[in-house]
């Protein structure tokens, strides 16, 4: 049972399910606080949550000190830059278009890995899986909410969200290529705390100082978002550093996020219910993951044949 829980597929699904629950929490939090401040507090708390899990604070300080430039790079890429691009992009676009572009992130991450990670090349199975997944995301997104009357797609917003996807791919590759000098938990804790602190520092001159008293639902949302960020990013960073894991194949599991998000909205929100279009999109995403599984199985079979012949 313990071996099953440590499998890459199981952990990737857990991380994606956690991320899919973030949208409700963010929506609640942003009713009471500005985006940069809410994100900054969230990530600072996320970084602190992991300290008791690490146990050895001397090791934490030693690894951060020895890899300080690397920690700063990940904090900038994974927290500050991605978050800024994401919020600037979605502020310029209809929600449906934003969701579709973000949902296509596995394609951009796979392209970055194709050019910068040895042995992580695109093939027909992987390409078909990604394209089916993107089609599924498009069907779910556009089927659930059409564009409002008179809405125009702002090219600046599209570019910003595409850049967000590319930065996500670069971050995944950078983490995957540096496997041994710093533990995933230490990296996640330090980078989240540092990135959150930078966002907070930037937010006060840009967004002002909050003076209102926050209601209980704000703190519930903040607590959940802080926990899921710490847990999901720790899991993801750990998986990226496994030698057997390919960046492109791991990120295809992110197609589960819009599926899980849609299901959660059906269960939680009274005005949301499944329809034929959304179910069709979920089926397409399911097929994309089946193709990914076939590709992974074929790769392992070929590897075993090569080993047996040597």
C-alpha cells in the first residue's frame, strides 16, 4: 500500500486535484483583499507550513545558504513571475478564454522540455495526448460559459498567459535538471516564503495597506489555499526530481485540473450542473490520459528490451 501511495501517477493526480480546488478559495479571498497582497500572504504561510515537516532547521539553513541563488531563481519564476503574468493576463480576457489558454499549458511545457531536456522528446503518442487534452479543455471551457456580448479577445492578455505557460515550462525544466543539491521540501518552503515576501513588498506601494477587518470565510479560504500550495508544489517538485519522470509526461496530468474543477463546481455551486458538452470534454481528456498511459507503457517495454539485449 505504501508503494502505491508513492507512485508518480498517484501523487500527480493528488497534486492536480489540490490545484483544481484553488479557484473557489481565490474567488473568496479576492472579495476582501487585493490580488498581490492575498497571494503574498498565502505563499508566505505556505512556506512556513513546511518548516515543521522538514524537522531539521540546521539542514534547512545549510541547504538554502548553499543554493541561495537557485532558491531565488525558483522563487522568482514559480511564484513572482508566473503569478504576475497570470493575473495580468486574466484581467484582460474573458474567463472562458483565460481558462482555455491556461489549460493548454502541458503543450508549452512539453515543447520547452523537447528542446532543453535530453531524452524528453515529443512523439506521436505524446503529441496526440496533448492535442486531445487541449481539445477537451476547450470543449469544457467554452461549453460552460460563452463569451459575454461584445467581448473582444485582447491580444496582450493572450500573450501574457502564453508567457505564463512558457515560464511554467522553464521552471519545470530548471527544477528537473537540478536533482541532488537541495531537497524538494527545502526548495519549496524557501522559494514560496521568499516569493510571497517579494509579492507582499511589491503590493503595498501598488495596492495600498488594507485596513478592513476580514470575516471568517476569508481566513478559511486563506488557510486552505496556503495548505494546498505547500502540499501540491511540494509533491510536484518532488516528482520533477525523480530520474524516471519526464517533464512533458508529468505535466499532461494537469489536464485533470479543469475536469476536477468542473466536477467540484457541479457539487458545490447551486447554479452549475453537468451537460452533454462538458461530459464530452471530460471524455476527450480521459482519452488523452489513456494515450499517455499507452505511450509510457511502450517506452518502458522498449527500455526493458534494450536492457535484455545488452
